[in-house]
């Protein structure tokens, strides 16, 4: 699967793919990462990509011409690309979105800067707009990397153990049950005794109950959605 990051600061993103699972996935050919810098398309003699807001307002906006030309060029080379903008006004990004986007051949992640992007560019080019949380960041690179990471690990071959996907948080709307490793006793805390007996059906049942309890406590919104699906 191909990911294109549309960003003024590709160096922020590049380092994330230099190690661990995603590095191996790139080397193995499961993923392809490239960058599109709007500054390279600016017709301003100083390669300027921002301007003041019409009607006043604090800060600067990414101006339309560089982004428009960059995205038109991309569409021409890759008509099947799905273009995603990152913005606090977008719909919340969920695991179900990651699963759906993992079926795409080419995902384009547009990372804004300054006070955002001229709205006309969003209207012209956005296939989807996502928010990764109710917080304002200095740029869209971190949300773009988060979405890329969430989608990438669902692509066959990227994870060493694909079975682990079935027990993760947000499957069936539940948070993942607590997990433990050795030693069996740490301080005054012990691993649940049933986990040490090797009865996998009992362990699965206990983990299921713990997942429900954990979700009810930490994410009552998810808990209610899961109950509604029963």
C-alpha cells in the first residue's frame, strides 16, 4: 500500500519510519512511503505557502495555489488515491476507519500548518476529513502518522503475528483485557491464578469478562455501543 504525506516538513515524518515494524514493512515491500511538499509548487518567488486571513484573524493560513497544484498533480498521477485531510473539525478517527482505509491502494494524508488550510482547498480535494482528538496541535504531521500507523498494521504481512489483531482494543467495541507476563508474582501483585493453569477456554472467558469491565469503567460510551450490538 502506498502512503503519500502532503507536508511542508517531510523530515518530521521520515524519522518515524526508520526503525521497528514499519521499517521492516517498507523493506519487505508491504508499504511504500513518499512525500509531496506544497512549497515545491509555489509560484511565489520566495516559495511562500501562507497568507493572512481574509476578513482578519490571528495567524496565517496555508494559501490555496500551492496545495491545489500539488494535489492536482497527484490526482493526475494516481487517480485512485484517497485524499484525507487532518483537522480538529473532522470526524473522529476510529479503528473501523483504519480497517476500511487498509483496503485502499493509495492513501494521501494532508498535514496542515499555521492556522489551517484555505477552506476552498478542503472542499475541492478532500475525500475525508479526520480528527484524532479534541486538541489543537502545531501541525497535522502527528495525526497523519497516527493514521498511517493504524492503517499499516492492518495490511497483511506487516505484523509478524496477524492473530494479535483479533484481541486488540476496539475489536467488537471493547477495550483489550489486561495482560500479564512473568514473574507470576511482582511485589504484592499476583497474576490471576487461572491464567497459570493452561485452560485456554477458561482464560478466554475471564479475559472477555475483564474486557467488558474495563470498557465499562474507562469508556462507558464504547460499553453502551457494545451492549446495544448484543
